[in-house]
């Protein structure tokens, strides 16, 4: 793969009503999936051997499947704190009604698990790192929060000028200290809180990935709302929020193993960075919470 072959600009993965679809139809991709759509009305998914987590990006939605119905209280933007999240198991064909922007994380499985709704007030919120490495993590789709077979999902908010997915790390070799997981990064960017930008401001961040072994990967890219990076292997990070702009990303992970776990190995040339977090304070701008939730 040449530079940025694993990076997909907004709309380049469009299928029918979906702005972006990541699935096993992409060469070299097998274990994770993602759908992004912005709509006002109804959208449906087929019943298939795929488990899903439904994540409102902005707006609120109602989801129906079989004889069940759930209301997902959303938010005004991804920078307004957590949202309700719904897990629906394999062989479930949900119908989704509402207005706004929606992400659906997916992973193939034949294990049937019951649906589960996690309310936004119950989402574990972690302030990770310190100093300019501080970021806010919403751990709604990890073991202990929402049950799943293999799917691991979370979202990260990085305020302007901060670094996340840092130090660079990998999870591409199964073992006692590391999991083997594909990973999807879906990005959004916005003018940082309190700023007064000109009308032509274009929010962005930066993202990189590079080899951990003989397998090639090379991403060094400017990213903004709707862009998607795929990490099949290799070290990935940092994700950097440019001055003046906050950066968000949704992470979707799964792998070939039967264990649902996220174990990572830092790039050994950069791992020393973590030691200095104990000498710094977390960024006082975080946590970001909603001034007013979407209804």
C-alpha cells in the first residue's frame, strides 16, 4: 500500500443512502464495519450475521426491531458529551427513525446476544493523559459497559492543540500483552469552544500510521468531518487537533480471536512519554459536556 491508501475522504465510500460504508467488500478488510448516514426520516438495515452498535452523532433517533422499540436521546454535536447507545445482536434488522447524523459500528458474528441500551448518563467518561496529551474518552462500547461478542467501540474528544492516540501504539499480533484487532477511525472536527472564526474557517486535525513489522502502511494526513482511516496493522497515532479546532473520532475494533479485549503495545521509541504524565495536570478544558442536550 502506498501513502494514505487506507485513508478515505468524506463521501468516497458512499453506498445508496449511506455517506460511508466500511465492510469486508474493501480489499484486506474482514473484521469491522462502519456505516455513516445523515438523514431525516427512516433508514433500515438487513437482518444478517453482524452485531451492531448504533451511535447518534447529532440528533435523536428511535430504533425498532422485532417487537422492541428504543428511543436514543442524542446530542447537538459529538463535542457535547455522551449520547445514548444501542447494541443490537446478529440476525436483527433494525429500522431507525429520526433526524440527524448517525454512526453504526459493526462486526461479523454468529453469536446471538440480546439487545442492550446504554443511557448517556451511564456512559463511562475517562480523562486520559495529561498536559497536551489530555483527551476525553467515552467508553460506552468496551467490556463492562455494553456486552458484545467481538465488537469494541469508543469515542474520543481532543481539544485544540492536544494530541491523542499518543504515544503511537499497535494491536496487530495476538499474545499475552497484545490483541490482534482491526481499527476504524471516523473523524469530525469543529471550531474550538469560545472561538470566533471567520466564515471560511475549515476545521481539521492530523493523523498518522506507520509500519510495526514487514507489513506496509503509511498514513500522514489532514483529516476533517466525515473522513475515515482504516488501520489493519501497524503503529497508529498521533491524532492531533490543530490550533483553533477540536477533533473527534469514533473507534471501531474487532479481530479474528474469540477474546474481546483491547491490549496494546506502544512504539518502544515513544513509550517514555507516558512517564511524564504524572508530572502534569490534565487539561482543565475537559470534560466537555453539553450546554443543552438534543431532545
